[in-house]
């Protein structure tokens, strides 16, 4: 490889790093705003389980391990080590100790994994936002972390934070999460602020916030036109038909042509219980080889890549990475 090519590559790499740093200075967590859907509802944990490229096994691994970091670690393990570690988890899943994992046991395990994932996300965000490392996050620290500013007046009216809300809406949610009213959020409160959809205490706030945003005639309900709002202005007829079908058959359960508080909650807040049930059925379909309605430890270990992964999954990518490093 010529020195000219290496110098050119290093220049492009430096330029890319500078651009990334400049972008991060504007809003250090812009990716996090993607947790909200275009219609304002919160994305379910399994939103990318199946996509245009097919099945995404990362969701399965995180649903079992309850940690993004651990899931990434398992992907680097040999199949033998992955199975060894998984075997240590199985007795913990097997609540009644019969050497099988039934649907209820697996569902409870997955629901607990969702709670652990929420905590892990909050811990990671808090480590970035808690500038003075005192174990709490002030509103000023959050503004600096999320927007790169020291005061609300420095934020453009249309700019949104990590929650996808305008800064004044975020401030209202901040106070809702501040259970002891001291103006600061400890880890438990910060988790409620960053993942309000995961916490029952915040669901009432989310419903009321949706009403403030959508309920144009202030009757306490959201009709179809309010549900569509500005989103429908540049959409074609097929999109409108699909949204009408979603509104009429998925959301408006009492068929009265409008969404009340309970229906709004079902729209805005993902149902982790339902997601866990669907994941249980997915894993059983993949691993219940004898069809007896329960998973023997041997069946789970036989399908360990489905549950936790191993380096065999990314073997080709690893080879390409090593080859690229060698070329440099």
C-alpha cells in the first residue's frame, strides 16, 4: 500500500471525525430521538425485531440477557463458551426446578430483562449527563448534555430533546419524574424521565401530553383528523387509508370515532406484556423441537445462537475486519 494512499485515507478519516464532533456539539444524543415514532407514540422494544433485511437476532439476545453490553459480549464468544454461560442461566429461569422452561417462566424472565435494559440505558445516559458525578442530574446538566447549552433561552423553539419533545414539554416531564420535588433527578427518577413509557407512574403524564398536543378542540378526546394532524398534508391516499384502518380497528376499541384516555395510552405506550408474549412464542417456535409446549435445557442449548448468540454469527464480518486491518 503506497504512502500517498495512506496519507489520503488518514486525511479523510480526520475530516470525518471532525464532522462527527461538530455534529455531537449541536446535540450529543440526536440518535435517541428515534425512540419516538412519527405519530408521537413511543417505539416498542421490538420495533426492529423484523425489518426490511429480515429477522434481527439482537432483540432475542437482549431479551434473554437483559443487557446490550452482555449481548455484544456473547457475540464475541466461541459457541462452546456461549453455551456454557447460557447453561448457568437456565436454572435461574426454571423457577419450579423441573429442568424445563415453560412459557410463563420465559415470559417473566423476558419482562425482567426489559426492566434491566431500561436501567442500563438510564445508567449510561446518567454517566454522560451527571457532569459533577454527584449521583444526581440537575436541569442545567441535562440541558448541557442534551442541547449543549446552559439556559433554555439558547434553544430554538422548534428544537427537540432526547425525548422528541420541545424543551418546555421536557421540563414538565422533568418535574413529573422528580418525585421528591428537590429539582434534581436521582437514578430512579432519571430512568423515569428518559424511559417514561416503561414506568406506570409516568403513563398519565404521557396521555395528558398527547392530549395537549393533539386535542385541538379541547374536548378531552382525539378524533381521526386530530390523530392525523399535519402528518397527512403530504401523504398519498394509500397512506391515509392505512392510517384510517389503524385508527378504526387497532386504536378505537369502543368504535365511537375518537380516542379516550385508555385508548390513547394503548396508542402511545408500548405494551411490554404483549411484546414479551410474542417473544416467548417466537423462541418456542424456534427451539421447542419435540413440540411438547416446554423447553428442555438441551433444546435451549441446542439453539443457543437464537437465545444468546456467539462469534459464529459474525464470523464472516470478523474475517473481513481482520483482513482490512492487515491491509492497512
